[in-house]
C-alpha cells in the first residue's frame, strides 16, 4: 500500500545538489539543479463531480481548484471515469469525457462481477490531450482549466461497487507511455474509494453530514464511516473547507491536527457576468421572470433535507409578505418532506401560490442575475461544510438570511441575519425585517462585501499554496 512519491523522483529532488558537491563541474551542476527546481509541478484532480452536466457544489470546488492550481504556476489535469472504452483516436476519447454521464455498454452479470472483484488490484488510466476539436458544453462550466486529461472506463462506478461489496479501495496507475506527463500528486475532491499509486494523495473532505445529520442522507452509515476512515488512514494530507469540518475530521476520524489543513473556499465569479450594469440585469429579470430589481427573495440549492426548504416555505407563508419567493433547485434525495407544504400550496392555487416561483434548473448566467437582483438570499441550512451560496450572495451585494448550523457562522460572520435553523418564527421575523428595512439591507450588503473579501481568490491561493508546499509541491 505505497502512497509515497516515486523513489527516483524523490531522490532527484533531494539529492541532486549532493551529487555535484566536490565535482569539478559545480557550475554545471548548479545549472541542472536550477532547471529541476523550475520544473512545474503537475496536480491531477478527479472529475467525478466535474463531469456532471448540471454540476454540483463539489464540481464548482473542483473547477475553482484547477483555476487556482494554474494561478500557482502549476499544471492541472483531470481524471475521468467515462463509460466508453479506450479508443485509438484521441478526439473520440475526449468526446467521451464530454459525454461522461452517458452510460457505457451494459455489462453482463459475470463481467460486472469480475470487474468489481478485480478492481482492488488496480486500473490503469489512459491519457487524453486537449484536441481543440471538441466543443465542451457551457452548461457544465465548459472545458476545465487543465493541460491534460486521463480516463479509466467506469473507474468511479466500479470502484464504488468494489468498496461497497468488499471494503477494498481501487488503486490507479497512470499510463506513462505517452507525451502527457504523469502527475506529481493526486487531489481527490471528495471521499472516493480510489488512490493513485506512487505519488502523494490529497483528499478534500467537505463535511461529515451523513454521520452528523444521518436523517438527511441515504448513505449506508457503516459503509460511509468505513470509507472515511480508509481515506483518513491513506491520505498524505486532508484538505477541508471550514474549521467546523476540520474539527469534525480530527475528532470523529482520529486524524492528527498536522494532517488536516483548512483551505476554506473562494468564490470565483466571471467578470463578464459580474460587470453587467444594474440596468441590464433589471431588463433581464423583468423580461425572463417578470421580477423587479431587489423585489423578491431567493433560495437556491439542491432540494434535500439539510437545505431546510420546508421551514423556509413555512416561514415565508407565515410572514404574510407580498414580496415573491423564488426557489431554484432540483430534487435530490428525501425531498418529500421538504416539498410537502410547497406542493400543496402550488396545487391549491390561490394568492399564496402566486407569490412563489419554483425552477428546477437555472443556467449559471441567469442564476447570477437572480442573486444580484434579489432583496435577500435565504439560506438557513441545518448544517453545511461551507455554504457557498452565502458567500456568492455577499460577493454579489445581496443581503443574506442564514443559520447558526455547521460552518455557516464562519462564512457569514456578522454580515447576515443568522437564526436557529429549526426556529420558524425566528425566520419569519428575519424575513419581515429584511423586507421592511432598507437601511438594514444596505448595512448587510456593506458588511457582506467586507466578509466576502476574506474568502478572496488570492486568500484561497495562499492557503492552497502553503498546503501543497508542505508536500513538496510547487
């Protein structure tokens, strides 16, 4: 179970100068050492979530991570697990990455069993060079900011089956018989039952919600704990996105403090969208949604128990406010309880139904316009590992109502109205205050911009650079 850096590479890095000590060609040795020192490190990031057509919070994290890796002067790569087999044509292989959500050929029962059983012995992934011929869909964020790609057929699907069935992780080997450089390290953006052989493995743990709030997820809790402990034991280092999660990992998984780094997250919003004038956004809101500027409340995020949509709707209806409530989010898991009241109101019709708008999916550009134009974002989640919607809203000059759950106090600081996520009456009071008090909203916007600056791209870059530096990556 070797997760240490390649021996030859480590030897070259640590002993190069000593090779030339006392050598008559000391100057030449220094020149070679300088060349090696300037070699760009290459970090590969998994594409498990990045491949999703509609994205996810972890997909956003992965794309921002790749952008930051590039700003640090390193090369980023992405490892995918498409259903398609390897082709002799590079363009066909790249096209399979864009089509990653399409299932591959259905495996016969014995073949599926064999691949699941043998996954523990490893899978070799193949390289794919960006061709410039394949048009990546903008809805998923476009082509990731990477210098190269790797792929293994059904890698993540089979690895998860293997761990669920046998409790064994899947090692990954990189095919080095190509022009694409083998990565120097692997950064997994989630707790996946995979690891790269012969290099450092870094894992990001966003939260331990299946264990902290077991009623909000469908995970098999024993299997999930086993996976987390396996990742914690194997990882060369663990990154987390909040101090709340860091303490959870240290306490619940028994990881020493020096092996866990809180990098937080950064919000990276395209300037082409954020620089649009208020007038342009107002025209868009009126034309597309028939909504006015700063004249509605907004909640966005997957509909799942921890997002607390059921209590948001209850508090909103109890407020008696005429200001519309816009809900953006697709169904996730265990959503029945969260949408029961909402569905009944929408079914019955009447004045209450006219005040609520619901959209399952929203293009990113329109979502940013909705955030900018909202009177306030409502995000009183039960528990979050970070809470990106709070940060995005503050960065876009929108007031926020959030909760005291999980890491949200870390992200929001004193720049939001914070309530107990189980207290519907407190939410109702917060909504009424936000609706009636323009001075309050203006003050929250001012505080929010200051708070968001603490999670700037530059701050995140510094934290990530320090963590990678501890592993000899630069």
